[in-house]
C-alpha cells in the first residue's frame, strides 16, 4: 500500500466511493478537490523557515510561533533517491546498526516510515517503549517534537534520541507556551488561593488530613517538555488520550479542580463522560484577564479548559457522521476524543488511536466503519482489514501537517549518519527541565488506562 502522504492524490472523495476504493487499493482515490496542492511537493521543497503556516496538511493555516525549528537541509543524494532506493538504504543501515538503534513510529506516520518501525503505537505506548529499551544507543523517533522530548526524558542519559526532521512540531502543542501557562497559574492562585476551600471557607483535606490543592495542572502529552516540568513542580501530571479518565480521577483525588491544557476537546469530552457539567468547565483564553471568566465562574469550576485544539480532529463534523450513516446504514462511527464534543456525542464510540485500532480488529467480519482520525491510520486500517469497509469521515483527505514532515529521506539520512558514527538531529532536554518533567511523566505512566 502507498500512503496518502506520498501519493499526491489527497483529494475529495465521497465516503461511499472512498470506502470501496480504500478496500480495493488501501488508499483514497483521486477526486475533484484538494486539501493542499503543496502536498505534491517533497518536504524539503518548502521554504525554511516556514513564514506563516506549518506547511501542507490540516494545520497549514495555524500560526507558527517565532523561533520554531526550520526543516534542515540534507544531502542531495537523499533528495534524489527513489522510494525503492530509500527503502534499501534504511534497511541496510538498520541491519548494520542492529540492537544499537530502536526506531519508533506513531500510528499517524506514513506507511513508508511505519514499515521500518520496531515499535508502533500511540503516544502513551511509545512513551512506555522509550523507557523499556535502555540497551539501545539511539532511539530514532518517527513522530513529532514533543514525543521525542518525552523519549529523551524517559530514556537513559547515555542514549541519544533523534528526530529525523526537527521541524516536525505540533500546532496544538504550540497553543500553550510556558509563559502563558505561568501567567494563568498566577491568576488562578491569586483568585483561588493554593488550597481547596469548602463553602464556609475551611480548607478541604484528603483522607490523610492533607490539604487538597485548589487546582491540579494536567497537561496533555501534546505539549512541550517545559509544560510537563511545570506540572511536575506544581503537583500535576501528564495525560494521553489513552489514560485521560484515569488521570482526571488521580487529579480530583488531590485537588478541587483541574487546569487542563492545551486541548480543550479532550478535556471536555473526558470530564463530561465522568459527569462533570458543562457549566463547570469554563474555557481559558490566555489573551483575556482571568481567561475571560469571572472569579465566581472559576471558583465554581471543576475543569478549566485551555483554548487549544487539534487541527486534524476539529475538521470532523456531525454532518459528516449523518452523511456516513445515510450512505452506509448500520455503520459504526468511531472518533478520536480530540474531536469537538458534538462529534464525540454523535459517534458510536470515542477513544485513542489504540482504541480505534482495537475496535476495528475486534469486530466481526463484514462491518462498516466511519473513522474520525488522521488519514494515514485510517488508510492503514483499511488495508489491514479487507474484511471490513473502512473510510475516513472527512471527505477532504487532509493529513497532519507535521507528522507528514517525517519523510523516508530524513530517516535514511539519520540512520546512515549513525552508521558513520555521527548523531544528527538529536533532541536534548536540559537536566533541570527533565527532572521536573519526569515527575509528571512517571505519574502518567503509573496511571494505566482502563482495559
């Protein structure tokens, strides 16, 4: 199967036609519209640094923060190599390196990358694997920057973590920066104080008689190491879409309310499923005093949601679900919890990428699935499960802009550099940040998702 990220045929296709073709060819056929014509270009053809957006894909119109990594220049031989030549280079380098290197790939990576991954998973699973392989000299992380930072924090000091393309960032992660979160925290402490209070003003305590916090910070994995460190030093924790409910339970046992950043949708969907009323989940806009809320709204809150989102998952709509059900009566709609609340409510189920994968794998043959997540994973599921009809809810096939930047040329380059004894594109988190971030990450790893 050829992945959509290199096919250049990322075009509009009605769900019915897309599903039939996906089952026949494992990819989405050409149609009449396009997510971005620039997807026809190789990733090293884009201007560096990107002046406005993240490049072609779902987040192409999001604003890139100043100082973001530029896409590095690589030797011409990798740019000129055919897909077959790059595949051979990668295989030869991996064979030479043996157990000295571990290649990790996220579910959203293109197939040409996944084919070479030693471990494939969601961010929670890959974090576990980063910690579980101290024998490797290098971890090549085929994902995005915050994932590589996490791998560097959880791996040993002797290991090198490499991101094939440093410009593989995340627009959602960029929506919450350390300065804005620190300012938010200061305002919350001024308004709420450090301890949870009862209606009569007395301090609430836990079962051991220790004061409960007024706010517990929870950062989604899709955030910088600096924000994970912020959570570590302020009694907080990291979560993934796999264990978000378990993490919120952990946080509520230690505090009166939660500050959840950067993804409002994962926070809202998870808390709503746990019974938290919407009126007790105010949105925090970092550009407004008190996030645009009154002191009373904050005091009455249970989950304060940061104004962030995923550009891939916000593309999914209730109208797409209605169309899928009209064209495929009885189909099962499964979406990622980064989708807006209305979409999650309209779907048959919502969960992490691993949840989606397992839902498809466990189904009896002959089922039809309409899936709301990144297209590379949807296409891969369609190819792996020809016994089902599987298609993406979004008729305009638009991949994650930054996952798309991990091209086989970059993977071949960093691996051959390792063979030559050179480490390029190493991701290193400072010791001070890593120590504090590891506290929050270890809490996350202990919060094992429900079966």
